[in-house]
């Protein structure tokens, strides 16, 4: 079999919608010099056992309607990464997002097999007999000044070994957060990008996953986003910049769908660790997407609550997870 990491990268970049993910992928690949799934996996492998890992996810898809509406691309991928890091490294993932969507995110993380706890409760899982597969969900401020202080507090408190973002908005060069249609979506937006920038200044490794160019991490290939994405050089809000993210991460995973980028990274991690327990499965994908549906997360292009993600049918997501699993199972078997 050819390099399994290359195969995973190719699968995650299957450009069903014809949005041109290949250009973003190529730029990230040139920058990192290795398959992106492998780069993310190597970063996971360096996480020390028992540490905290920060995870940013959740996209307010229609914040001008309600800040309780978020999309279903992001949280299932984040939950899959959280589960794998817990299994492989006994990590406690701490997920940051808007207070307004934590209730919708919780069932998705539970569907990955983790209990949703407070930070204080999660620390008790370290006590004898307290061993619990758990994730912490934390609201993060939507105001810049408050977010700066909250970032320092949280980083001091949990000292994360890694910061991982998937489908999480980053401001553009102008300071405005944009959606893919170039509209200002800053209202009610948790300033998680500031948290990632504070983490990077402390030398904490960072990974970003995205599919459009406006997500945390895409700052790594800002020039390519500006030249190749719709509204990349000029938004529609009049702020004077394009929609591209200004926040860079050490590792960037550009994929056709944020969830696929996460699944490829987890499959690569399973290969690197030679541990098939870490692999995502179609059965769990089905559970995650149904949990997301029950929680009211949106299939964003349509604005409907259904288990299709980025308007790609559920059955295609199940098939993609199976293909990635097959690549990893064979690679692990062949050593
Ligand atoms: Zn703008």
C-alpha cells in the first residue's frame, strides 16, 4: 500500500462540493513538508499522559438570528479527537466555546463516550477510584478585553499540553470575524482565537483544522487564502480586509469538511500509535451525527437540523469514516 498518511490526506480532501480545498491543502502541505494527517498525529503523540488539552470548536452559523444556533461541522470531529486523546494518553480535554452553545455541544461529546464535567469535577477523576472518561466544557468570553484575561487565567490553571481547534472562527487582519459569504459574524462570538494566540506565545503547540479559510489555523497560509478563496481578498462587510483568518497554528489541517480533517488526524494517530482502539468507526459517526441532530446543530448550508454535514449526506460521512478506518487498519496490520 502507498503511504497511508498520503491516502488519509487524499480522502479528507475529496472535493465533493468543488470548493477548491486542493489549493489550501497544497499550501499547507508545502508549508509543513509532510502529510497533514501525519503532522497532526505526531503532535498528538507528543502529548504527555494525564495532561489537559484545550479544544476549540463550535461555529455560530447564524449569530444574527440567535447565538444558540451552531453548525454540525466541528463538534463531531472535536469529540473524536477528544476520545482518542483520552484513550491514548488519559487526557482531559477542555472544550471552549460560547456559553450560548455549550448545551448543544454536550450531547455530541457524550456520544463519543465521555462524561461532561466541570473543571473541578474533572480534577476529582484523578483521585483513586475516580477514573472517568471526561471532557470539560467551558464558556469563553465574547468581549476582547475579557477574553484576554480569561485566556491567561485558563492557560495558567490547566497548562494545556496542546491546543486544538476545528471549525472555530478567527478574526481577519482587520479584526473582524467573517463567514464564507464575507459577512461580519463577530456579535456573540467567543474570542477563542485570542486564546490560541496567547497559547502560541507561551510556546504551547497548536493545531487548526478548517475547510474554508476563515478558521483558526488558516493564518498559516494567509496569502493563499487571500488569492484563492471567495471574498479572500475583499469581504462584503466593508472592513477593508478579506475573510481569511489571521490566527495561525503550528499545524494546519485543510480538509473538504472540518470533521474529515479530524477523522484523518485520528486515523493517522492510530497508525502512529499502532492502536486500533483509537479509530473512529461508522457506528460512532452515526451516533455523533444523530446526537448533533437531537441537540439542534445545523446542517449549515441548508439551515436545517439534520445529520447531513456541509450538505453532504450522512451515508457519505459513514462511508468516508469507513475508508479512513480501512486505510489505518491495513497500515497497522502491516506494521
Ligand atoms: Zn470585513
